[in-house]
């Protein structure tokens, strides 16, 4: 069980050294929602017989040229009751795409989060409508770590897996913040139920946008495009975006105007990314 690039061991025992101390939601006192919104504490995501544990990132450990998160044993987070099914759908998507791309041999082992409900102001988090994803581990030991996998030194396979994680979330949620969108998003991917109050999944690129960051990072990771990562969808980004769509056989499709087209694009990018494939 080694990572395919660094060869360093990421053994189950080392990663989940604290799993013997599995803590239940009730023991943590998390079963009671702390916000006015209807909310439920859950420690697993996904449906259909492959629900996988969520864990809490508790710190970091040196890995390769950087640091990856260390995660607790199974840990419950409190979700808005309307958001939880969306999170389940996200986990289902990621898991089923990974299974498909690995001839049914590899699935999701566990998901790392740093939080769901909390904070103040206008954030989706206040009512439990956003999740901050720190990592996703596959049953073969491969992983995406949101404090590591987006860096150049992590290598292109990690970069593509990081993009896959983001697109799997983007298939189901409109507000996905990757590295660059916010100084805090160097260590997690934010995935929210609403964007500027809207649940529309359509791609958007007005002014500086999180979708522009995601598309720019995607073109760089999958096509090696020497693109500026600045969150502004200008002529250069448009050109590489059209090239990406063409390579995927999606020329003429419009993820800005069709939710089906957006979800197809997100699904396909996830499929390439989970196995580190180029486009
Ligand atoms: Zn967040």
C-alpha cells in the first residue's frame, strides 16, 4: 500500500493509528444541532451499500516535499437535512466513478473533512450547507490530500486527482473553492449548496469566479496548459476551455446553459482525474 509517485508507505495502520478509539457522535455531544436550521449529525456518506466513514483532520505530517493531513477515526459532522442527501450523492458519484475506472477493484476508503456546520456571516457553513473536504483515500492507498495534492511537487497524477475531487463535488454543488480561490483553500476544498444564494449548478465565469479557478487549474493539470491561475475567465482561459471541451468530444456543449452538460463535464473530468489520466 504505497503511493504511486513517492513510494512512501501510506499504510492503513499508520494513517488511522487512532481508529481503535472510534468515537461516536453521541459521545462527542454532536448529536444535537447547534443552529436553528434542521440538522443531523452523521459519520458516514454515500448510499447503496458503500457508505464510507468521514474523519476529522486533526493535524499534519510530513510527506514527500510537503505535508498531508492526519485524520481521526470515524467522526460525525452535523449537516443541514437538505444538504446531507447532496453530500451522499457526491460520495456516490466519486465512489462509483472510481470503481468504474478501476474495473471494480478500488473504492473509497474514507473521507477527511475539517468541518460542515459552523462560523458566522453569510457562509453556507452557518446552516450546515457546506463541507470543507481535506482528503479522500482510496482502498488501494492512493489519495487526494487538499494540503498536498494540488502542488506542483506532488506531481501531475496528484494534481489530476485533486481536480477530480473538486469536479466530483462540482457535479452536485455550485460553490466549489479550490486552491487560489481563498487563502484558506490551500488546505481544503470548500463545497457548498448555494452560490450567491442560488442552487443552480450552471458553470459561471462573471468577473473573478471560483469556476474560473477550477477551469484554469483543470486545463493546466490535464492538458499541461501554461495558463495563468488568476480566477479571471479571459481570452486565454476561454481558448483552453474550448480546447478541453474539444478533446473530450464535448465541442458545442454548453455547461453555462445546461445543467446536464455541466454534470456530464464534471463526471467525465472526475473519471479522467481519479486515475490520473491526461486529456
Ligand atoms: Zn468552507
